[in-house]
C-alpha cells in the first residue's frame, strides 16, 4: 500500500492556492447564506452541517449569518433545534464542541414565506438587514424542487434581493440538478433564471465534483508523469464508469418516475466524471480553462444512438417489489431504473476506445467507480508461467470507500516463477491522516470565494443534454419497454451483449 500520510498537507496547500486566487470576501464583510427550502432534507442533512464545518474551521467571516426560508411554520428556536440535530464536530475538539455548536446556532434564523411572493422575500430582507450592516454579500442556496426555481428567482428579483455592486458586493445563487429534462427545457430554465441572475452569479452544483477523489482525477493525470503518456487509445482499451445502488427508488417515486436514471445520474454526474477522465490538459487551473477542456469533450461525443443503449427496470425478487409496484409509480411505467450505454469521444486521443457507462437502482451492490483498462501486453515473455497476461487496470473508486488501485502482474514469492494479478492500493480512509471533507463543504466554500471550476457552466449543461435529448425523446415517443432485471442482480443481460458488440466485457 502506498504511504501517503505526508502528502495530505501538500494537497491542502494546492487547494488553498487555488481558492485564494479568486477570493473576494474580506474578513470585515458580512456574509449571509440564505437557504431557500430550509425545511427539507438536503438543507438539514447536508447544507447546514457543511456550513457548520466551515464555520468551525474558521472559514466564515465574523459577521456570518444563516437564514432559512420555507413555507413551513417554524420559530427561530424551532429551526435551530432542527438544525442542531444533524451537526457533528468533525473539526472541533470534543471539549469545545458544544460551545461551537451553540455559537453557530445563534447565527441561524428562520423566515416563513411563499416561494413566489415578493412580500415574503421582503420579510426575509427585513430579518437580514439589521445583521448585515456595512458591506454584505449574499449566497442563496435553492434547496427546493427545480420546478419552482424560476418563481423564486423572480420573486427575489422583485423584492430587490438580487443586488450587487460589481467589485464590492455580490449575490450568488447555487442551484442543484435536475436542470430541465431535455435540451429545450434546460435552455428555457437557463433563460428564465438569467432574467434574475447573470450567468456569472449562477453556481450549478454537482456534488460529485466536490468529492475528493473526483478532484484527484486532475492531480492524478497531470501531476504524475506516468499516466499522461499512456492516456490515449494506443494504450487504453476501454473506459468504464459504473454507478450502482442496491436499493430501489424508495420515497422518491414522484421525482424519479418523471426523470429516470439517464436524467437522474448519467446526463449530469457521470458525464462530468467522463469529461474529467477524457479532457485534454487545461492550460491553467482556472475555472475557464478547466471548464473549456470539459466542454470540448462533451462536444466531441456524438448523440447516443438507441442501438448503443440498453434500458432496464427492476422486477420483484423476494420481498423487494418491482419498480412499477413502488408507491407513486404507474403500473405501466416505462421509466428506466437502469441504463447501460457505449459512447465515443471523437477525438484523436480516444480513437477506438469505447466509453461504457452503466447506472442503475435495485442492483447487487452500492458502488461508483471508474475503470480504465489498458491494452494487454503484445508479447509474453512469461508464457511458461502464465499463458496470457492480464491487462493493467486503473480503478478509481468514488463510493463506498474512496480509493485508487492499479492492477499489475507480479511474481508470487517462491522458488517457482508464478505470476498473479495484484493491486497497488491507495485507500483514502487509511492513507491520509486528515478528515476528508464532505463534498458540500468544499463546494459551498468555492461559491463564497467565487471559484467556479467545480460548477457547471451553461454551455457544458447544453452539450451534455445534446448527447441524450434525441434518444430520450425516442424512448418516450415510442414508449420503449425497459428490459426487466431481478432486484439485486447485475442488471439486464442485454448489457453484456452491448459491451460485446463494442469488443469488450464489463469489468
Ligand atoms: N436530498 C439530496 O441529497 C439531493 C440530491 C440531489 C439534488 N437535490 C436537489 O435539491 C432539492 C432539495 O432537496 P430536498 O431533498 O431537501 O427536497 P425536499 O425535501 O423535497 O424539498 C425541500 C423543501 O422544498 C419545499 N417543497 C417541496 N416540494 C415542493 C413543491 N412541490 N412546491 C413547493 N415547495 C416544495 C418543502 O418546504 P416547505 O414545504 O416548508 O416550503 C421542502 O421542505 C431537490 O429538489 C433536488 O432538486 C437534493
């Protein structure tokens, strides 16, 4: 196993350099973080704990306040009690934890209102204003269903809440997928949001990009000399990206059945991962250079064809119900809970390399990983010991435990020449002596600092929709039935045939 303990500090230094390059918040400024939809799960379980982590590490200015906004009736005290339930002291010594939490909670406030009412946002303004004296910046997080983003943005605009003085104060908004359901609806949403917030101030979050291992992709590729010379179709045989869940859709039927697996995770998370794997070396680490390089990949992926796609839907297995027996799902639903596909990146670097993507719910494991399989050795000096040499494989595991492994052939110790496939294995949990930040911590901090490289630009979003919109429309117009697969299995058998048609097999 690699020993990377001493490298944690160096890595932190790189992040800090990156952040400070675009920092525009001074210590004496006020910062208001407004969570619209503060009564929801995302706010309570992820966003407020992330804000507390940032606060407890000293990242927030002295005049920092959090304002929760939603329709549910709640007093400030009730809101604080709900927030307190999910806070954990990951960065504070235990003896100081209670005091730090109490300090943070005293900075949390709640305003009840309607999402489409300028008056409600005026109430929010009246609550914020006395605490914001002097130069104040505002970060809005829309933790609400996207169907009401535009109403909220309009009402905020009418209430005069979206103000900024260029170079002095800013108002930024973070929004989270799904951004539309195809190219047209995504463009419409972008256009309507742009009436309230300029693109410069819109931060489209993809929490996968906040994961440490995903950020490590760039470092792995461009800070090490050993990978880049091999990172092309001459040496790489195939790239596979897998996202599996071993549970069904649970209580998310209303949302999921409308979107399906391609819109839920492939068009966004998996395309972002693919673009980081396939992109050219960016000229610099700034947001524009990185996002230009990712966009270039997305633009070179031809629209997915139906013959390169397999869709599936889980069916009853023992106590686990079929997809269309789940509460809230129509019995004749043809929404895929699984999809496997082969994409191409039409780029000299990637000639002849299939990019196989698969994602599904109700499968046999919970895992998200990237596998890059190199071409097998053409001549085998060791044919006496092993008739064919296994190909090298680089595995980057995002979930459940972050890890990077390189599969290599090694000699088994002993007096005979015996070869075996072995792994050089870097596991984050044991290799680095640091607390691994939650994805939302880094992303919220980046938004506060105006650092956009991990947020999705509108042209990236449009390019990702262009890959999937035609096939999504075809699936829906023809009501193509997904292939059933048993809950808890590998997924539909046709996925294996798809890989075989592209000359490979699932790893
Ligand atoms: N949870 C996650 O991990 C996750 C992951 C990816 C993306 N997201 C995105 O983040 C958003 C928030 O996530 P969440 O899990 O917190 O969602 P949620 O609990 O369903 O909704 C958040 C709040 O929005 C309000 N709301 C819900 N449905 C509404 C409707 N139809 N019309 C008006 N208001 C409604 C509710 O507050 P009031 O009734 O009090 O107003 C609710 O507490 C999601 O919509 C999704 O787009 C979440």
